[in-house]
C-alpha cells in the first residue's frame, strides 16, 4: 500500500483501516517511532501503538461485526511538513473517542507521529 499524499487522506485511511480491522494498513500510516498517549476508560496510557494494534487485531472488525462505527474528521491543519488533525469516533471497540493526531511528512510521505486520545 502506498502512503496517502495528504494529512486528510492519512486520517481517511486510518478510518478505513479501523473499520476493516486491518492492522497492516494501520501500521503503514504510523511512523515507526510513533507514540500514543491518552485515556482509555479512565486509564492513562502512554507508549508505542503496539497495544492499539493488538486490540484492533483481537476484535472483530466493525464492518464484519455489524457494529455502528462512525467517524468524523473535525479538523485538519497543515503547516509546511507538519500537520494536526482531530477525529471523533463513535462505537469503536465499544467506546467513543476523540483523537488528536500529529502528522509529519518524511521523505515526501505523510505519517502519523503521535495520537493523543480520550474515550467518552
């Protein structure tokens, strides 16, 4: 898979990969040294995205489970080779989320460098 060529397209691919439960697609859009920080059901988490990938792998994909997964890109802001994006998700892995992404363009490819999130 080629990396999407804009921050918005990266977040759209994130949504599609989550909906499909496709960890390989998720890995392709995260920088290898990415970090995830936030609150999952009130518990503070901070580290690489591997636990997230494992959770995605262990659950049935929303598009196969019949789950009512919805996502909306709230904003995307680009400044040169860096960008921020905010995403709202409903019904993902049984929870609702607000995600804040930082993206970087490295060697012409946009990647997620960090994801800060909270569940509702």
